[in-house]
C-alpha cells in the first residue's frame, strides 16, 4: 500500500473489493454476534473508503489524460480497423 492508504495497483483494488464483497456476504447471513458485526462494519467502511479513493484517483487520472475536453465513452467497443474489421 502507498502511504495514502489506497490501493496502488489494480490487483490491490480488486483484492479490497473482493474482501468487501465477502464481508457483506458474512454480514447478510445474520449469524455474527453484535460485536463481530460491528467489527466487520468498521472494516467494511475502511475498505469502502479505500476503494472509493482509488476510484476517484483513477477518474482524476483519466481527466488529466483527456484535458483537451474530449469525452471518452469507456463502454464503447474498440473502433474497427481501416478495412472495417477488428
């Protein structure tokens, strides 16, 4: 981790996200004690904040890379090659 306490690479972000999903699953089962639920909730909040910070930093990086004002639709498929094929 970096000193700013955010995932410094996509693999760490994915790991944090998987941990958060597993944590939510455990809490949804409803079998944890109140104390355990509170600990998991605290951990979930910390993971959520780290993931949100990483997403915000990634968004800012994309904005810096496209400072010319060009909008990029990240869900669009790649453009076809010059002969109309991929």
